[in-house]
C-alpha cells in the first residue's frame, strides 16, 4: 500500500467513505468492450465497404485491424491496460471463418475461434446481429421493409444471432446479451409511420419467438442517422414499450437522443418498468458522432445514477464509440478506463449523507457536498486500484499506448 493511498484512504474515511469497499465494488463491474472500435466498423465478411445504416467512422489513422487475428491481438493488448475482468461485444459481421455465409446463414461454428479465445482469456461475450452494411439493407429498411422477403431474410439473421448468442452464453457460463439495432427509417417525411412500426413489431415478435436459455434480448432505439433524418422506425417510445411488453432489456445509447437530453436521468425512470438495462456509453458531439468517452460530466452523471440508484446489478454497461483518427487501441483503453474512473468516483461519494440532505430539502448542504467532494483525492484511489490490478497509469500508460500504436502502424 502506497503512502499516497494511505493518506487518501484516511481523507475519504473522514467523509465516511470506505475506499476498500469502493475498489471491491468497482472490481466486480465488467464492461462490455465493443469489437467495432478496433476496425472502424468494417467486419470480416467476404466483402469490403463502409458501415452504412446511417453510422460512419471517419479518419485514416494507421493500424486498423484487418483480420480476426489482428483484432484479437489488439484486444489482448487493450484488456491488459484495463484493470478488472471484462467482456467483449461482438457483431455478427465479425465472424471468423473461411466459409462465406450470408447473414441468414450464420452459425455458431463461424464464431468458434472467438468463443475459444474468449474462454482462454476469461472474457464474457455479448453479441449483436448486423442489420447494416449489406445489399438487403441499402434502403435503410430491414425488419420494417414493406417486402416480406426482405423482412424474412433479416428475421432469419436475427434468429440465428440469438442462437449464436445463446451458445456463447452457454460456453461462458453467463448470459450473453444479444442487442438488436436496426437502421430502419426515412430520409424524408413518411406518410405511414404506423405501417412501418407495425411491421417492425411483427418482425421482432417473429425473431424472438424461440426461447434461448443462455442469452438475453436487448433492443436499441435511436433518434436519427445519416440519410434517416425524418423518421426512425425504432424510436425511443417504440422500444420502451416493446421492451416492457416483452421483458427484454432496453438499450440506451447516449448518442441516440436530442443533444440536450440527459440520458443519465432516464435510468431511474425506465428501471421502474424494466428488469435490466443495457447501456451504450458514448459521446455524441452535435450528433451521434460516437467520440471516445471522456471523464466528463455526462459520463460522471451516468455513473452516479448507476451507483446511487442501485442499478449496477441490473445494468449491462456496453460501450459504443469509434474514432478512426487515433490509435484504435488507445481509444478502447482510454474510453473503458474513463467509464471505470467515473464509477469509482461515484462509489467514493458520501451517498448516504447526500441523499439524507436531499430528503431533508437541505439543498445547500447537497450543493456543498457535491462540490467539495470534487476535491477529494479520487485519483490516488484509482492509482491504487490500477497498481493492485497490475496495469499502468500516467506516463507508463502513455508509453505503452504509444509503443503499441507504433508497432501496428505498418498495417
Ligand atoms: C448505431 C447504434 C449501434 C451501432 C453498433 C455498431 O447508431 O449505436 O449500436 O453503433 O451496433
Ligand atoms: Zn449503440
């Protein structure tokens, strides 16, 4: 134990905060790191192309992972810089196989190398069907397409994704979350929103009909995407209702709301009607730009709600950002660690005192406390947490990230 930590521990103890308990709680939180930050949302299907579906990775920093082996090497490096044990969030288009299955032909065998590797690395797995970057999604309509044949194609993709997710969950011994996000929407103002939403609902019902024991379904809403400005079929209200009726998880992506909405505020509101929540922690800048998350007020507010509302046990924390202008691995490491740092800071707050002050309408005390705790030495606790988990911080982290980035720049 360092002298720095010992002093900080005492300072927090004076505030009634147990730093050992905070670190122990943080160590239990597994974050689902998204595979798609490693290769700019391209994937490994026998095709090339942009992400499509109204989402877009921009930039040309060297080092993008071009093969599953490169992506796994990058992930191993990234996880080694992140304290704790975490999960990997795979998209269907990241299959690892010599076969060339279309989306409606995918099987668990196409993901076997990922499952073996995750088991070996002690990583949990989550999964996502990929409803974009495909000729049958070029109209930005998939599960809500007016053509029954196109809908059936995507329903089959979704069913197979759920089977794969369940196989992953069985192999890992913990439930795999299968998150459904479809790009469906209209560039200009539609005249039959009801028809589109009814078709989406019916397609989802058909997809989810089989019981899959080792996975949980999640549905992700969105406000708009590029080329889908006028109407998104799977809007927040649509999926909130769907998740409640069908007892799925609701995925709240921080970039999928109006820019001035407080996504952290939604947690306690939806948690009263849902068993579990999935987060896509992200940083929208003016739109759903998916910037790497910073240790900023939005992330801190999210972490504080998770901790103060006792939602950590029923929230799956996933990340969703992709920046191709910087090192892909540094983006993972910095973003994931920022989520952990925000959680640690929330765990280090004098929660009971704050909540008591608010219940007594003592808003002055609440303000004094929230502002004074910002000066407490949380960074010393983070340093200790990283030391105990044998991961670097500060200058050592900076050189590790720089060295790795340089080592992959020839790709
Ligand atoms: C798109 C959604 C979705 C994707 C990933 C790749 O706006 O946020 O979660 O980012 O599925
Ligand atoms: Zn998302």
